[in-house]
């Protein structure tokens, strides 16, 4: 029986996926095991907080910002402490 992921775990996973940049929504959906609606919700939240940035060219691509990389590092440290 698998555990349900927390919102924080999902956010951290999306930030990790987008670290290298130029990641489209489809890749995020498949790698983070989300549906498109949920992925859109989390992506919008991360962009609003300044943790992700998107490019508005022909194809929308996502990249973790410097602030997002620091947040990811903090989330991983917190997870290490708590586990």
C-alpha cells in the first residue's frame, strides 16, 4: 500500500524536474505522476511564488529559478531531518 504524497512533496518534485530548464508541461505530468489539471494548478502556484519561470514562445517551457532551487534545497534538508 503506497502513501499519499503531500503537497510539499509534489512541489519539490516539480522543482527538481524543472531544474535543468526547458521542460514542458507534458514531461512534468508524466515524471511527477500528475494529471494536466493538477499540474497546471501547481505550476501556476510555483510561478506566482517566483519559484518557477516560464517562457512564452511557441511552446511554454518551465525552469526552476534561483529562489526555487534554494527552496528545493531547504525542502530536502527538512525532509532529511524529519525522516
